[in-house]
C-alpha cells in the first residue's frame, strides 16, 4: 500500500496537522488512543480520507517473555478502530525480571536494544509469529536507536533484520534517524546496514531530529531533522522507493510553518535521491511460516537473565554486566531517569506545579533506588507517596496539596514508613 508523506499525530499539534498541506497519512501512538473515544482531530482526519496507523511502544516484542495477550488485543482493537492497513511496533525490550528469573519485575520506560545473537533472534521470531497471529492486519517492526552495545553480538543490524524478515515475513519500519544514531554511538555504517537489510520489505520510513552532546547522539524527537539524517534518507531512497515516509516530533513542538518546512525538505531529499536510485524496488520477500520450531525454554531463560541484569544496572542500581561500557551505561541510566521524570510530569502535571523547581531533583533522587514497575501513572503515585512518608515537601501548604492530590487518586491515607518497608520486603520475596 502506498502511504505517501505523513507526520506523527500528537495532541499538542493536532490542529496544526489538520491544516498542513500535502499530508497523506498520520501515525498515532497506539497506547494514547482510547478505543471508546477517538480524538476529534483523528476522527476528522479519517473523514477526510487520511490514513491513520497505530504505532505501539510498550509491547516489548524483543523481550524474553512471549507477547502479552492483553497488549496484543489492545493493538488489534486500535487497528480495527482506525481501519488501519497495518500496525507497527519496535524491535526492543521494555521490561525484564519476574518469575522466569525469580526477581522483581522491572520496567525500563523506554525502548532498549535486543542483543543481536542467535538466541535473541530465535526468541524474537517466535514472538513475532505470535503477534502476527493475534493481529487483524500486517505487522511492521522498527529498528531502534541505542546508546549501548551488547557484548558478543553475532550479527550486524542488517543481517539481524534480514533473517528476521526471511523467517517470519514481517514488514520493516526503518527509522533513518536511528540508523544515524547507531552510527554515532556504536560506529555502525548506515550504508552497510541498508545494503544488508531487505529494503523491499520496508512498509514505511521514520525521519526525526536529535542532538549530539559529548560525542553521544540523543534521538530526542524534539529537535529539527539534521543534514546527516537526511543523508541516510537519501541513501535509502537511492535503493528503494519506500511506500511511506513520516516525520516524527514528540516534544518542543515548533510553529506549523517550521513543520511544513521540514516536510518540504524531506520531499526534496526524496526527489533528489530518486535520480540516483541504484536498483529498482523488488517485490516483498515472504517466508514460509509453517513448521517453525519454538525456541526451548532454556533459550528464553538465558535471554531473560541477560536482559534482567542489564535493566537492573540501568534502573535499579545493579552492577554493570560484564562486557558493557560502564560510561555508556551511566549515560543510558541518566537518560532513562530524565525521560521518566519528564513523562511523569506530563501524566501528572500537578506534581511539578506543587513542587515547583524542586520537582526534577526530588524525582531523580526518588528514581535512583525506586525502579518503575507498573507504568507512569503508578510511578507518579509512588513518588508522591514516597515524599509524604518522608514528611516532604517541607512547606506545609505544598505538603497538604500533595496529600490531597495523592488521596484523590489513591483513595486512602498515605501509608507510614513501616508499611512501605513491609511492602518492599514482600515484593522482594514474591518477585513482584
């Protein structure tokens, strides 16, 4: 299906998107769509014939566990609500721990890279087949950006993606900004990755901005698209004519005129690169999916142990796993905590309002030894509870406001410190 030129739909820029010229389709974060009520802006876009694609961020299809049936059902419901031609997700893991490792469950709150090993690929392939069977439309998976590299990897990114497509028939969502990120952070050549991956399996392409700090590229989705990212887009377009190309922006939204200008630049980049196309687009390769063997439990157990060890180091103060770059782990850990603080501020804006300029430091101090385990809204409640147990904030009026906010949502009296200690001990014993 030909999608054309699109933009990531976000509530903050919904009106601007409706007014942008030449928008053929939009992509919406699946978890932000309520199946009971479609946002008015998306409803109007659909009435105009604009295609809407749901883009999942929390499935964790690259994790050691099989995909959660409830999350798959939610993705399926959103695809049907939007009459979407496909649904997309990420090749990533977002949680670890639990019964398989006899340890507490941990949430990353972010997309983390899957090791490019045979074990991880076997697990991913089975997870993809499970997801494909549960979804009413085709699935496409996105390559992610990473600050860290797994030691002992056996495949390049292009080889990993090529074998994934060959074994499952899954489509690809190629993010050229992520290819650039991995070039800066991991020394991986985008052109080599494009040469190795099956470009004819591309469902569409993401383009996004970022920023480089101290030799590390941060895929922020909050900055303008840079020339190096456009160069990777041109490299891709010289190999294949992708069915769709989409601009992503998630924060620090510019005026509508700047968004329109970035879309014009993307169109111009594609037009120039088309003249240098090195080979015609081919038909999409599909794989025979019958008779594929599932990986043994021991394979999933090995992957679970490795992913839990890494996530523990990143969000729970655990030791650095052997073979990882400790400096990069520190950068990734701080980035995860900062993102967590930012998302909590969005889902519970009353907290930074109550705490003022002290919100960020207070949250980062809390997050240093309190890994997220049940999503951002629960995280916000736990943060407020932690402050109240400690008798904070010091200002009485602010503490009363925080108490009222917590009670309105938790429906109970803030527990005392001893209750919190009992809860922590129980969680450690049960692994939940």
